[in-house]
C-alpha cells in the first residue's frame, strides 16, 4: 500500500479554515505596524530531538498566503532532527510570514510530535514482523494531518473513519446479541450492498475467539486488552487463518512484549492522542 497523502483540495480547505479562524478581518497588529510592501526572511528552528513532519504542509501554507514565497529546505518530511537544526528558510512578504507563522508552527509541532512518537514505537519492534497501526483516537477536524504524520514516523494507517472498514466492537456485539450475530449481519450487509470492505472483529476472551473461529467471514481478529499468555495462545489458535491484531493500552514498555506473541498488527491510540509537540520556532532574521 502506498503511504497516505491527502488530496491537495483537502490541504487547501484546511488552510482556508485555519486562516479564517485566526485572521478574520485582518491581522491588526501587523496591519498597524508593518509596511505592506516589506519582505522578510525567516527560519524554522528546531529546539528538540525527533522526527520532522509537516514541511510539505508548511510550503502549501506559505504559497497560499504569498505565491511569491521562496522556501529553501534542508530536510524532508520524516527526517531525524536535533536541537539547533534549521529545517527551512522562507523569504516572502512580511505580512504573509506573520499570518502564516502560527499556523505553520502549530501544525508542524503537532505533526512532528506524532511522527516522533510513532518512530519511537517503531524502534522497539523494527526487527520483528509486525506492523504498528494508528486508530480513530485523533483530534476532530485534523485526523488527516495526524494520520499523515504517523506515516512519516514509520507507522501505518488503519481505517480513516467509520466508512471504510467494518470493525465489530463490544458495543456492536452487545447490541446485536452475540459475536456470531454481528458477523452474520455484516456479511449480509456486504452482500446486499455489494461492498468488499475488510472486517475486523474484537474479542475480549477466548470464548469469543472460538465463536469467531467457528463463524469465519472476517479479515482480522482484534484481541482487546489480552494478558500476554492469553494473547500468545489466541494467536496460536488462529494459526494464520485470519490476520491478528492486539490493542488496548499499548505503551513503549509493552509494545515489544506484545509483538513477540506473534500478532500481525498492534494498534496504538497513543500515537495520536498522547504525542507531545516537538518544540520549534519561526523567527524573522535580522
């Protein structure tokens, strides 16, 4: 599968919404004290250690606020960076630079934090045949940025929403009455609608696992909050008949132990809901 990349229209819509939120009728401070004809040069300075992400987005933002902007990059998205690195310089209208400053910083700090945390998780299991997945535990409105950043850090995107992958979870099972009933209803829906979306079913114990194995008709079995010995036994019982996934409270201290059980995938909500922003600044050069 090709790495995720948002459509240009989605990026432009995001830029429009953010600038409207921040500027509205105008950047009054800049309008009051900066000559509208002046041009400035700025630098994006990293003040932390991690993985840089959002450079392509920053370029789109600057090109939107000033089509004459000239950006010179010293890094590319997904590169490791260190305290003191200047990842790019930009020369453009001063008004445009000041309009774009906070949007660029907020986006890149958030995306770089996610890419950095994703890369740290990847480091723990990079010698093992397991893929690390993000989840829907994202910030409303900017899921596409956060999932983009996960890819830049070496992780993999799971479903993007409720529309592109069937995931039968505990609430679906409770509402339907049983694991089997939920699976059968999804299969019937697929047949009626003529869709071929993949199907994950969540199991909480080995009894539910046996029920899924008897029923079939799924792509992947997700073991939710299983203790390691039970997870290993569950993977053994599946015996590659279906894809296997572990989820629930995965952290940097546990991810390798989970991977060693033989699961194919580990989904990690922390990649997006617990990432700390990477510190950086955007300063006008004297």
